[in-house]
């Protein structure tokens, strides 16, 4: 049985979602403001957060940011009727499991939450937008949350998140070969690294903890490796 935290200033809407989740055999706690959500997160370990974006006081993006500081392993789903709003990009930089529209597609939501992984945030560092988008979709289908970077500069901006693993291309705009990899390892020395590259000899000193997947790589093999790394992470956290 899983326990979800629902944050929305529209209590009736949130209670309807909570009832659907309870009917599936899970627990759901509804709150209408971010400060109360923070209080609960300090006392209870939730499996996932569902938050609206536009709320008085603390926005959904701010809520994800502050809740992740309290509980870095929390998976987060944003629900919004305004997919073009600027704050949504701020929330994405925290690493989300998904962004869903209002009205919520209930089968999609239930399926996402059933697979959502605690401590499942992956840093995906890849300048090929199509590959990055495809991998993000595949990873989310396996319950992993993603935060993405497409350049060395964007990789530097990942310093505020706490991923359990990273998928990293060796050649990215804005720096020399392997610069993004070096930045990640400087910030997270023990981070499991999965190098994706068409030039496996481009950086001679790939760290020992890195697994190398030459492009084009077997996505199923990559997912299996991530599953193993996540299992180890969960054992360490328990």
C-alpha cells in the first residue's frame, strides 16, 4: 500500500482524486497549502506528491522545491490547467515524474503512481533533444523521475537536485569532452554513472563506477542496469 500527499487549494478536486486512489487500495492525504504539506512531510514518508501549480501563498513549483529539501526521495507529479506557465519550467528543474493536465486523465495518473519510485530521480545529460525526450518517456514509464540538462552550463545548474544516478553523454555544447561528467562527479562523488556515447574512447579516464553504453545502445540493457542501481540505493536507504 502506498501513501500519497495531494496539495491543491481546491479541496473538493483533491478529495475526489484522493477517493479514487483510496479505492485502489492506497492512502491519500489532502492538504490545501504548502506549509501544511511541509509539516506532514517532516513527520511522514510519502511515496509521491501530487501538486497543483497555481495556489495562493506557496506555488506548486515552490512546494516541490521545499518538499524535496525535506524529503529528497519524494516522487513529484504536477497537475496544471496552464501548461504554458513559466513556473512549470522551474518545477521541471527539480525533477518530476510527470506533468498532467486538468482535467486529470485518471488511468494515466493511477498507472504513473503505481510505478513511481522513491529515490528514483535520474539526471539525464544529453544534448540530442529527441533522444533525451525518448529516454525521459521510457524512464518515467518505469517509475523513474527525470531532470534533464542539454549542455555543460545546464549540468552546472543541477547542483540543487539529488539524483540517485546519472545518464551522461560525453560530448556536450559549452565544454570539452567529459566536462559535464566531471562536474557531476565533483558534486556527487559516489553517484552511479551511465555513460552514453558514440565516442567511447573520447575520455580515457572514465571513472570505475561508470557503465559505458556505446551509441546506439540497447535501451533494455540500460533499464536493467538502472533497476539494479536503484535496488542497491533502496537497500542502502532502508
